[in-house]
C-alpha cells in the first residue's frame, strides 16, 4: 500500500530517531577507550587557566595553549574492577596475581589553583631578585598510550633521560615513585591503560626580578597588571610560584583568573585577566573579530628610519622545544607596523603595532629589518651569523642554529632564557652534565636511604612549609630536616651564579591594550625615556 500526503512523516521521524540512537551508542563506546594522552612525569599539569584564542604580538610559544586540569590521584583499590550487570553494577576481582588498574577519576575541568598550591613554599628577596625556596612537588599523569605494555624502566630510559637510570632506581628505593597510589617496588613493572603515576621531586625555580606586579586597574570583570620582565604569566617549564598567576594569588588574593592574552616571559607591560569565564569568552570573541588593538614600545639597535615601516614577512617556528622562530617563505603570514619615537645616537625607541599574533612576531620582524631589540638574548645573538639574521640571511642550517644558541646560553648558565633546563636540551645538542651520573651505586644507596627518611617526614607532616620533622624513631639522626635540600636532588649539588637584575630585563614593553569598551595603558619604562643612555 502506498502512503499519500504526509502519512510517511511519522515513519521517517522514527527512522531518524533510531539512527541517532545508534550513532550515540557508538560515540559513547569510543569515549570508553584508552584515555587521551596527558602530560608525562616531569611536565606540569596546569589547572584553571583558559588559554587565549590568539597570541599577542610577542607571545611565548611554550606556555600552555588550552584549558588545563588538575589530575586527581587514583583510588588505590587495585583489586577491584567494575562491570555492569542487570539493573546494577557488580564488582569483580581479578585473577590471582593479576594487577587490576582502578578506573580513572574524572577530571575536574576548570579547577583553579587553590590555597594548598599557594602554600607549597614561600618567596624571599635578595639582591634585587625574587626567589622561591626549594620545595617538594608531585608530578602526576595517567599512562600515555605509547607507554602501555612497556616497563617503567623502558619509559625512563627512552623518554626521561634528564637523569641516569641510577637516579630512578634510587628514587624507587626512596619511595618517590607511585603507581596507582602504591609505592613502586621495581622498575620492571609493565604499564597498563589508565595507570596513574606520581613522581615526587625536589623542585628549584629560577629567580626573577624583584619588581612588584603592579595593579593598573580592577573591576568586577577584569584585573589589569603591569607585568615585570622575566616573570612568566602562568606555570610553565621550571616556573610555578615565580609566575604572575601565583604572585597575584599569594600577594593580592586574586584567584581563579583567566588570562585574556599572553606576553612572552621577557616582555613587560599591560596584561589583562578576566574574573569570570563569561567575560573571558566575550573578550576572546573580540580577539577573533580583530576588534582589539595592541601597542608595544622597544629599544632597538642603530638608527631606525624616521618614516613608518611595515613588515609583512612570514614567520616559521624553527623549534617549539627551544622556542625559536625566523622569517621564512613557508611561514605563516603576519604584519607589524613600526614608527620611530626617538634616537640617542646609538639606539632607537620604536613603537610597534602587531596586526597579527604570531610567536615572537615583533622580535623576529625587527631582526629581519636589521634593528634587533638592543638586549634580546635570542634574536640579537652572534649565533645567527655575522649579520645576526638581517634580511633573513642565516648562513647555517636550523640544526646548527639551535646548537649554537643552546651552547651560547649553556656557557652563560642562562638556559632559562630559552625556557630550557639541562634535561630539556634536544638530543645531540649537549652532553651529559648531571652530577648524579658521577655517583656510584653505593653513593646512590646512601642517598636513597637519606631521601626515604625525608620522604617519610614529608608524608607525616605535609602542613609544615619550611621544615619537616622526622618520623618517630629517627630522632637519633636529626631533630629537624629542612626541605630546602634533598639528598637525591642534583640541583642541590650545583652552585649557580645569580643573574644581575638588569640581565633579566628585555627592552620590549606592552604599552597599550584597547578594545571596543576599554583601554589600558602602562607607564613608559625607564629605558624608553629620551634621556636614557646605555651603560
């Protein structure tokens, strides 16, 4: 029988609904598979920071680029697996000797840093520098997909070569490594889907300038600050407490902020945060619609032309790891407008208006024009060759360029300028430098024993920020252990010379940030004044 008129519509609706349910079931099935890759042991998990939709004219490339989460530890109930049953969920125990992995705990998207994070350690000020007291920190991650079926020994030996295997063996004996909240007894254990790893490390942060983070404006929607040079916006690399986010939380009680744009660590000036996700989304929409104007000021080499200069050279990222870019026809299109403000006979003050938001855009374009920022530690370096990259002339391969840049900053003990530590240096660019590699097995045993005592003390009294009382029975060795030193920590055995405060300042400053209904300025820095002279 044929259906006429609209009699076929109910059947079509039922068919579409059935098809939708089928697809939904398949989608749910896919989400029950192995978890998406998360950060490795040794990589910071950043919570509560919503990344900007577009970088500013001199944004750093190594800071997080998406919403972060705080990973919660596993439940520790290793012998129980959950399977659905008719009407309810039943518990099933694994076979004898089988290691059952507990289901992963749900991530709490959008969780910000709380008081327990801010209380991990404290600041002190010395010779014009803001310093962080060394502290214990837990790096946490779920097992990456490529680790499944491999032993911890394999993972550490192939992906975490910042330390020799002897260090990880000593860390196991010291109780520093946990798998699903149980102490790892043997590095030969094979990893499974959803395994939760926790690695306790002794953390040292590089010093930053002691210049305060000044509030320029605050209302119910936003917080605007004048960011000093050398301080990252939020945790990245070796920086956690020495970041704008942590300083605002600890010193100004401003928490759960959303960065609206990013500044490179060495860049100073206007930095905006939203107080709510709704305000953040509204301003990000303005960014996407190109409704925002940004203006920078810098001091560059030589006599910059008096007329307005527009540079439209495309920019290519040479290395995301090292954070270096250059002009290249294969790069992404970008545009910057420059106007000279003054010239003192040696260097020029230049206003910069980036019309796009590529990584290091202002710095790379100025290098190409032959007027690199006067004290830019990357783009005004001899590593680029005799012309220092002017006109895009670089007489070496990308690999040779990266090698020479890393070597230069290693010699100056300034790898932090590249947001690197020794263990981050790409393979082949340096040799082993870790002091722990020189220790024999006997020395590692002694260190592991001492470290285990300190770890027990930390677990027994984590609320004490500066000292850790030893567990009962250890009083014969010492009454108090200071958490600023750790037997297993290679950094504790290094003697590093502090940088001078002026060495932490680059002459690039975000002067103005303007939107449809707001405009914020920061004061002109001292080095941009007409009467400023080079030392």
